């Protein structure tokens, strides 16, 4: 039994577990909206855009969360602005995010005194989170889950049918802006933990698993959030014993769970087709 509890003797590991579970919960809940609205591309794009803000904030001597947060909010709002100006949404995302990411790469390549290691921002470093990161992720988790609870019905209408939502008095543009800012906040808070290259999997995979298991939106959010937290816990825990990157461990485990659930649900459907009717 002591062997299983060894990792928890280290403060960094306990912080990693807490932050990982909160990030998994938050990404799981938000991921249901993102996948239902087919916004995976904007989530992926914004994570790359925020990297440019992270680099710029380092050069200007700003706090990572302040600089990246301002940059992320500005990028999200600019995408919304361009989309409303006869520019297709995917084109708006491509223009803003690639330009922002390219700016970050340009600064890294030209700023000769650049010494900050952005490997964590690219691939995640959940085992290296600081007490500050823990407080930031905790605060963001509380705020975003509170917003999801308060705006559950308007966001539900907005998520499925914009025209019907407008008929029922839901302010579509306000919901667009609110969710874009919520998404930017999520990405900024979890960037150091999950990294640009892995964050999209934390958003998409638990929500996709939940969609396979339920058609009820509320249940999907619960399933996805719980799965995100549990998979993060198990993935980080296993990474300690297998000595592999924690972010990669979480992603591989979530992919394995997705594959198993997909096979199980298909098997269930096949069984139902072969059960003879009693009537």
C-alpha cells in the first residue's frame, strides 16, 4: 500500500494531481459545448495564438497570465469581429491565430536574450506547476463553472440552433462573445499544464466519449467533466511509474478509453440489431 502512495509524498506531485484534475474537469465540461458547436478548430487555433502572447509578455516583462490573458481575449474578440464582417469563421480563425503564432516564433528567433524555456507551453509540464498555477487554475475553474451554471439555458439554445435561440430572446452576439472569452480564459489557465499541442485532446476526447454514452446534453456535461478529471488523475499517476511525460500519458489514456467505449457502443448496437422482436 505504501508503494502506491509514494508519489503523494512530493508536493509537486500533489499539485500536479489537483491542477490536472481541475483542468480535466473544466476542459471536459467546456468541451461538450465546443464539440457540439463544432468549434474544435477555434480552440486549437486560439491555443496557438496565445503562445504568441506568452512570448510577447516575457519580452515585455509582464506576468505570463496577464500578458497571455490580454492577448487571448483580444484574439478571441478579433475573430468575432472579423466573422461579423463577411469573413468566414474558419478564415477569421486562420488569419488571427497563424499571425499571432508567427509573431511568437519571430520574436523567439530574433530576440537574442531570449532564455525562457517554452517547451512547457508547447507540450505541457503538469509536474512543474507552481503554487501560483494551482491558485490560478482553481480560480478559473470556479469562475467558468459558475458561468456555465448561470448561463446554462441561453448557452444550450445558442449551442444547438442560433435562429431558435434568437426567437426565444437569447442575445446571440453576446453569447458568442461570452463563450469566446470563456474559451480564451480556459486556454490561458491550462496552457502551462497541458501545452498547445495537447490541450485540444483534453477538450475534444472526453466530450466525444460522453457523446457516445448519452444523448442528453446535461448528462454529457457531467460524464465529460468526470471523465476528464478521472483520466487526468490516472494518467498523471501512471506517468510517475512509467517515467513518461504526464501530458502524453493523459492523452494516450484518454484515447485508449475512447477506443474502448467506441468498440463497446458498437458491440451494443450490433447486439440490439440481432435480438429478435417479441411482437
